C-alpha cells in the first residue's frame, strides 16, 4: 500500500511538465501555431483574475472578521453538547466549521491538532481526513461565480455545505471504524 | 442566500467584537483580509495565464472536443443543459481531472474557463444556471485521489494511513453534493424562472 501511494505521489511531480510539453507537441503535429495560440489564451488570465477581486474581498473580509471577533469560538462552544450526542468529537468541531470558510485557517487547525495530539492520534486522523476530503466551499463559490459576474447563487451554498457536512461526518465515522 | 449569510457574518462579528472587547482585532481583520484578497487574485494572474495559454493550444488541436466526446454519457446525466460537443464539457472534464490528481493550481484556471463557457449557455447572466451549481457542488466537495501536498507536509509518513478514509469521505461528500444540487434545482425556492428550467 505504502509503495503504491509513493508511486502515485511521485508520478504527480511529472504530470504538470508532461502536460505542458505534450499538449503543444500534439498541437504542433496538427499544424497549430502554438506560440501565437498560447499568447492568445494567456491574455484572458489577467481579466479573469482582476474580475474576481471584489467577490474575493467581500468573502474574505467577512470570514476574517468572524474569526477575529471570537464568534467562531462561541459557535464551537454552543454546538458541542449537540454533537456529543451523535459521537462527534468536540476536538474536531473547529475543523469541521473552518474547512468550508478558510483553507489557511483549516490548515492552521490541522497543525494545531498535530502539535497537541501527535500525527497518529484519532483526532489528527479525523481532522486530516476532513481537511483532505472537502474544499473551501465559500472561496470556490466566490471565485467561480465572481469570474462570470453571477450574484444570485441559488442553491449553490446549501448544496456545498451539505456536501461539507457529509464529508465531515463520514470522516468521523470512517476513522473511528478504521483506527479504533 | 449569500446576502443573508454575508450580512450575518459581519453583523455577528461586530457585535461579538464589541462584547468581547476585540473590536480592534475585528477592524484589523477586515482591512487585512481585503488586502489578502487582492494579493491572492494578483498572484493568480501568472498561473492563470500559463494554464489558459496551454488550454487554448489544446483546444485548437482538437483535444478538448475529443475529451468532451469521451465522457458524453456521464456528462449528459450530470449536465443535461449542455449541448453535445460544447467546449464547456471539455473544460469541466479537464478541471475534474486536475482536481482528482491534486493539481489545484491547474484546476482553478480550467474551472474558471468552464464557468465562462457555461455562462454563454446561461439565459440569465446574473443568476447561476443548474449546470453551474452542479459543477460547483462537485468542485467544493473535492474529488481528489492524491493527498493534498500541504497535509502530507504537516503529517509526513503517517499520512499514508489516511489514503483510504479520505477517498471514502470525499466520495460520500461528492455523491451528496450531486444529489443535493440535482434535487434542490427543481425545488420552488431555487428553480430558475425562465422557461429553460421547466422541462424534465
């Protein structure tokens, strides 16, 4: 198993350079003017990046204020009794709440779990599984919708948060099943 | 939806900040986050340009269309609104492939390209289409198979044991994401108003 993981992780360092060379190679074979087309496509990079700025500011400011005010900590304290009923460890609640909001925040929480409980503890494993199994929902929604100027997001947030919740709960139960 | 969540987060932050005497920290966080947001976006320009350039070359070579044709059955079910052979399907597949391989840097530009192509098919330009929400739900639930490099950096060799639990948890969250997006898109509260959303 470990060997297999190693091979996959090693292979990943070749994927990007291979994509960068093989696509133009094939295109050249198909008589595409690769340099001119590359530049043409690259032009869009600037406009898209600039277009997402207001959306990103709106989302990141709200998240930053929420964390700095201590509201996040109160939310954790308030939810603890409910979660203990379903067997959800309170040590992993901050991660479950932080994961959809902030990538760097949840990475910080993961390193906190590692420091407090060690890399082999159940809490670290549950936290790491949560970290690895979902994405930063609010960031993705702000960037993706922002890039095309969509302001009415309909059911996107509910669907994203339901997926995050399902990921967090399955992280708890799978790790408990496998590691205890 | 986002209007209420956004306002609630800001209002609660200010109230809690005043109550706990951390109002200065809240103000700092607001200004700092605004700065970070711009830095993030600016930092994205170069990587975006690189991948969008490669994507353009792939498209002109006919690779994107070939890819889109290959996954037609799955895509037809996930995104019934996208016509056959539309370039949006190719970009969506490229984005998913990059996510699965853990190539976050490559996934974002391809995902944003897919959003632009989906926007061309969108009847209401300021409102998300069904295909967009389904695509985003899959993206936020993360479909990766490789372990995130940041996590491996923190946990080291012990992260090998997490391979299986992460694949199971991410599969569960992806299935829930697709089911939720598909079910919610037909509910009264969320259905798209123009006739395009009425069939099926």
